[in-house]
C-alpha cells in the first residue's frame, strides 16, 4: 500500500505517550500500535478525527501517499 502512517512522528513532536493518546481517542493501545506500525488496512474517519483533535494536527500530518511504494 502506498499510504504511510506517520503517527509516531506526530506523537513524538507533540510529546504524547501512546497509552495516553489511546485513552483520549477511545481505542485500545493494541489498535493504536497497529496504526503506528503501519499494519492497519483501514481507519475509521471518527478515529482519524479523534487523533487529529488530540494531536492538534491535520489528516495529512498523519497519513502520507507515496507513489510507487508498497508497504505490504
């Protein structure tokens, strides 16, 4: 998949621990880990919205399209 998840970078710049972010967003730490490690096949808009709200960022800060990249 040519979509890269930069969630770990955004979390680091915001000094947001994974456990705290998971609790604020309302997802399990395991599901947050799946997102952070680029293993997710999909993300709900409601989850993306909550991540952006809690990290004070835009979806494009978290998700990046790279043509010709296959992360699978």
